C-alpha cells in the first residue's frame, strides 16, 4: 500500500484538496471503494458526524483512515479507540507504516508512546478519562470509536458513553456492524457538537453469506463441508472444554492431503511445544485441526493463526470470542449450539452476538461466498438418526426411547436460527455508572465547577429518570466518603480563587485506573512488612498477587483440589455426610497473609475511599510455585490445568510485571530479586511472547 504523505497536498486547509489526495492514494493502492465507504468519507469531509453501520469486513478502517489523514494534514488531533490493548498496538504499528512513526501515538495502560502525535490509538477508557478530566478543553478534534456496540457492555460500556457527553469540540465517527436502532445517537451527537449527523448503513457484504441448518452428526457435517471446498471451518463453542472435546472427536477423520500434512510437519519442526498441553496440541495440528481460545498459551494461538493463514488448517475449534482481535481466515462458521451462559443465566444468543460471529465467514479477496451453519441440538440429531434406523428396519418410532437433552439445555430449532438471521440487532442499552475514578477526574478540574459538571453528566447521561436518581445518590455517597477521607476538601466561598468548589489532595495520572489504586495500596503496604522476616520475599509476593484479578480457571481448580483432599480425609475419619457438607462449604483457596492484607487495605481505604471499589483479592499461585520451587509443567499437572495454561501464564506474567515495574527498588532484597528472576525465567521458558511485547512497548516509551 502506498504511504499517505501530507506533502502531496498543496493547500492543506482545503478539505477538497485533502480529499483529492486521499482519493489518489486509493487509486495508487488499487483500492476501489464501496458505495458506503465513499458516502461516509464524503460526509466526514463535509463536516458531519458519521455513524457507520456496515457488515464485518466491509472496509470501515478505510473510512477511519480518511479522517485520520485529514487530521494529519490540518493539524487536528484524532483519537481512535478500540476495546483491547492488543488491537491498539496492532493499529498503532499499522498506522506508523502508513503515516510515519512521528505522526502516530499510542496510549494504553501498559505504555504511552508519542502522546502528542496527531493520530492517537488508545483503549476506550483512555479517551474517557481524558474527556472527564478536560472536557471541552481537551485537544481532541476527531473521535473514531471502533466496535461501538461495546457501549452496551455492563462493565465497560460507560467508557463508550462518556465522550458522547463531554467532547462538544470533536467530530465523531462511530463504527460497528451491529448497532441496532441509531436515531438516539444521531440526535445526541448533533445536540452535543452542533454538527449534522449522517447514518451510513448498508447490509451489503463484500462476501455474501449462505445459511444452512444441519441435522447431520457434527463430525459428518464437518467432513462434508471440508470435502465440498468450504474450509477453513471455524466451529464455534461456548466453553474451552467443548473445543477440546470436539477436536478430539474429529481426529478420526482425515482433512488434509499428504502434501498438506508434510507442510504442517515442516512448520511444526521449529515450533515450541514445551508445556503439558503441547503434546496434545501438536497431535491435533498434525491432523490439520486447530484449537483457539483464551485458555491456550499465546504461542499456540499464534501458531494456529499462522497455519490457518497458510491454508493448512481445515478446521479450527474455538470459542465465541473470535470477533475482536483474532487473525484467523474463515470460509465457514459452524455454530455447535445457539445458546450460551451469559454470567447470570443460560439463554439463546443475542442477535448482536450471532451477527458478530457470522461476520467472520467469508474472506474478501479470497471467497465468493461465506457459509454459516447451525447444528440442530445433539439429542435431536441422535433421535432423528435412531428414527431413521428404526424406519429402515420396519419398527415403529413411537415405541423407541428418545434421548433427552443434557442438563442446562436451552431449546432451539430452525425457527430460532431463522429469527437470528432476520431480526435486527438489539437496541444498544446505556451502561453508565458513577465511580470514584469518575468523580475524582471531574472534581479535579480547574476550568469549571466540578460539582456542577458532575450533576450535568448524570442529568445528561443516557439512563432512565429512575436510574439517574440512583446515580445521584451514589455520587453523593462517594463524594461524602472522599471528603470524610480527606481526599477532598470543600473550599469556603471566601477562599475560592476560581470556579472550582473543592480541593483535590491526590494527583491523578493520565491513565488512572482502579488497578493503579491498588498499586498505591501496594506501595503503602510494602513498608509495613518485616524485612528481616525470612518470609519477607513471599509475603511481598502475596501483596503483589492480591492486587491482580483472580485467574478464575486456576483458583477454581485450587478450590476443587482443596475440597477433594478434605473430603477424602473426612470420609477416612468416618465423618457423617451432613457434617462433611458443612465443612466443605467453609473451604477456600489458599490465602497466605490474608489477615495482614485485609487489615492494611481497610486502613488504606479510610484515607483513600476512592480505592474501596477496587478490592484486594488474596491468593497464592505464584507464591505457591516459588515456595515449592515448582515448574510450570508440574503446577499445571498438579491442578489439571492443561486446557488453561494461557490463563496461568497471563497471571504469572502480570505478577512479574508488577514486581519489575511497581515494587520500589529499595524494597527489593537480594531474595526478592532472586524471586523476580525465577518468575521471569519461568514465564520466558514457557512462552516469552507476552513479556517480549510488553518490554518492546516499554523500550519504545522510554525512547521518546
């Protein structure tokens, strides 16, 4: 692709000339825009907000690039937000090639690179915090929000809403394949910045989809699809366990030619399979079968993507998280079921989730058609097959015993599938919430009355009147706690030197998060440890682990093992069933030093109430490995974590990063340094990619 050079524009202040240069760039790059791309670019250059609602793979990135080019030419600041850090990093590197490294910056929780560049790539939370902290004064001229459907995310959606309430100086481009009704956002954007808002919507896909409902046994259906030239095939599962189980069942089928198997073997010669799950992973890959989910080590996911991109993997068994940041070419998507557990209950897939997954089928430039298949429920398929066999033998099907569905099953049929295809995505729902972090960002402002601004934010947020009342009550309760904790003081009227009414007594970092709030507790708690204590290094390690999220798959296995061992003891001692059950309910994961951790944390939040909602989580994973001098392999085998190696590795990587980056050098005795080295070597010995990427970003940041 040609580079986008602003020097090719004679009059950079002229939108027409900038647009002309961008059109020349497309011609030179061999890009023929779709009608919706052309329409969206013209609307942006006409000074309008744009809501771009087009299918996955329809070229939304090109529209964003046009807006970023205008920013580079005209001295504007453009912020491009994505849901995850890995995507921000990927976009940053891509745009550096297009515009040159000096014109592109990146801000994530891990690194800040060239933050004054005209084009910034960041996570949604970074822009949200900037918007709260500076509002209309922020140097933000263009906001490009990718994957805007995250607006409805219960935990993170507020970060997609805040800029829509606080940045009247910016022109907006909101992009998603699954927006649902948009009139609310069209009106809201125009009310915010006074610019007309254009909805550019198209159902036309670069690669059309064909849908099929299958009552054939899954293994047979996959074989049929592969033989029909419809590979690569992505089998969508909703648990990591079911991915592995399906892959195992498929090893009885032959999906690759001898030549393809030879090519796979050649690639695998240089691959590193050193981990307990490595042997199984290698065996599956030799069959032309891949597994792709968050529980895998990064090196295995990258290897699967590499083989898939070369067309050597015919079938990939993965979870439904393939939508964002997963680089796997897919011709056919197969839903193994149409329901999933959503955190509170099990229910039929949302239309939005269904559409996001379907959108991955068919590759522009490679496929003329993408295929989507939904399997009928397994028990339905088995019963149909049994009926066919009975009919062939002249037996009556009514006399047959039918297989029932499994526990927790939610029924679906072909009508369900057709409805998911035809129904529009659900309306995006506000996920606004008031937090200590929000309060501190707004009340720390000096350009206006932060209290009045906080009231305005709640009044104008996208919630119902009753929820707004709840938010006001919560904001007041949090405000009261901040004042009582001495974090804020109300400035008497006669002493006020500006519009602000409160004085903030802490410094807020630009990328403040509750993870950093816990980091402050860590710095406060470390000096309270006894350095002379022989257990000082592992006690410090327990503090580090307590500020990190619980790796659910690991702590669940710890709990299962603890309960299993206790149950065996109780049975051996002849303890009655009811008493056994009562004692088992009291079992918890190992939490060494929990009394000290909770006590120091409770003291800390008295003076720092804004940190209360973060919450410490005592655990012993890295500590357990250090104390037992245990290898990654031994730990995985002891707890049966073969299918969750990636979860364990991420936790150990995070522990090492906190030790390396957050723990003060003065607190690092030779024993602590030895422990830090042990963890670094352990992680690098398994899969160095996570640490390598992090260190590259740190080095890039330091070089600025």
